[in-house]
């Protein structure tokens, strides 16, 4: 199985009646929770206190057979473009602060398409699909407004990463909110956008929260909700509450999805990507190569430093096969007992791999990215 370590995301699409009552397009709020795992919500784990998420799930549609990329930039690029990351050069780790990389500008992304349909478009939260050029940034790629940050792993209170500010109100650095907890601030901004919005125009609000991505920081009153959780990081973690297919008929009626296969690809051969790929066809999922940093399941309170790391070299030519209908948590490897299925899925994965573009991952930092050149703020304008 893939252990989604860095940027597993949990997505909620919330639709409410507004202009829809008059037969027009619906308002859309697209919420992303960063690094939130399957076992980290109350609907799966009664030890978790997540009433708002549980309510959205209870009153909506749960997609319990869906996958995302295990890292921030590839996932977000897929959300915005509809393309697999191996078709945009982002099938690697994450876009680093000092890399002259962004989601290719020749791709029309989601907010741009929605603006063509008359939507107002806003983003509040984390971007992380490139910022080296202004043309890579949200308000140049279809969003009417942006409040948030470009990179990753920034402090929840100081809004700095690697020692420099990364916090924006549209295109301007926001320097006045040192000490303001980002989750609460992003919520306030989102609510304000909704309240001020003219309901006669359809609204698209993209709300990719910082939580629960590292560094794990939370106000003390929320940490106190879990006195029985002994591991400090886990206790803090607990508090943070174009693919060519039209899936709306399936979502709105509960009918089977038209999608019959899903590809997960981190180019299998090129460093510095993680050296693995996977494909699901029907009930079967094939993993080709490196299964992730930790090849197995571990309990929430286990400290990852106590776990054995997986060596990429040990998995260079190995396959794992799982029947997700009978084994949805991927515990029973069937690759030895079903070599015919392995061969079939491996051939299909190889067909997709021929379509992959090279990963765009410069190994050396661009010296022009230095925030000291821009008033000690991570800023566009150097690529």
C-alpha cells in the first residue's frame, strides 16, 4: 500500500441552493484538509471529535473508494487541472520554495473555466502549485481574490516558512497578523466572502486549509479535548477539524461511476521522484515499486521515529497486488497467487507511463528566489 505521509488530502464539495433554485448553476465550496487521514475523522474513528466533518459526510456523499496523491503539489495540481501529475511534470515530491516550477501555464485550470460560466472565484488558504512568476499565482490563474500562502510547512501563527513571511492578501504581503492562528483566520475570511457574495451570481470558493499539515500547532483549548492521548504531536493533530469523465450523475444519484481505472504515478525510474507507480482497474490495484516511507500500518500514537523505513532499492522490481473489494485496507498481497492479473495491470501501467512527461524538479535552488531580495517575503518575479 501507499502510506500517504506528507500531503494526503480529504476533500468535501459542498453545494447549497441559491441561484440553483431558479435553475441556474450551484454555488460550490471546495474544502481541502491537508494531511488528514482516513482514521482521523469521527465517521471512521469514534475517538476523534470532528462533528462538522461528520455532518458534511452524513448529509452528503462519501467517496470511500477514491485516491489522491500522497503529497501536496501533485494533489493540488490534479484538483486544479484535472490532469494526472505525470502529464504535467509534477509527479515528484512537492514544489520547493526556491524552485522555478509551477503548474504549466498552458493549462486552463478550474477557476478559469468556472469564470467562463459566470462564477465569482475565490481562494482562501494554501496554494502550493508554484509562485516563481506572477503568472503562476492565484489571481493570475482565474481567481478573483486570494488570501493565504504559496508554499508549505509555514508556522500557523507567524506565517513564516524557512524564516521568511509567506502570507498574502491578493498580491500584497500581509504583515499585520503575526500571532493569528491560520485556521481561524481562514475560516473568518471564507465566511466573510460568502456573506458578502451576491447570491444571484454562482460562487466558487476554494478553501484549502493549512491544517493539519506540519508543523503541528493548535490553540491550547483544543488540545485539551484529548487528555487521554499521550503522544503530544498526535494530541495536537486531533484538534484540527480534467479526467474526461462527468461524475455528477453518479454523485447526485448514487449510480455507478463511469470511471473504470485510476492511475497513480510517481515516475518509476527518475530521481528525485519517489520511484513508484500504481493503477487500479476494477477491483484490483497494482503497486509497482516503492510502497512509501513506511510499508505497513501503524497505530495513531506510534512515534514514526520508532518505525523501520522502507529502502527504495529493495523495491525496485517488486509488485504488490490487492483486491480492494475484499481487502479495502490493502493487507493481503496477491501478487504471487495471481501473476496473470499482475501481468495485465503492469502492461496497462506501462501504457500510461509512455504518456508521461519528464518530472520538472530542478535539483539546485534558484538564487533569485531569495526572500531577502523582496523585503524578506517569499515573492514571485524570478522566473
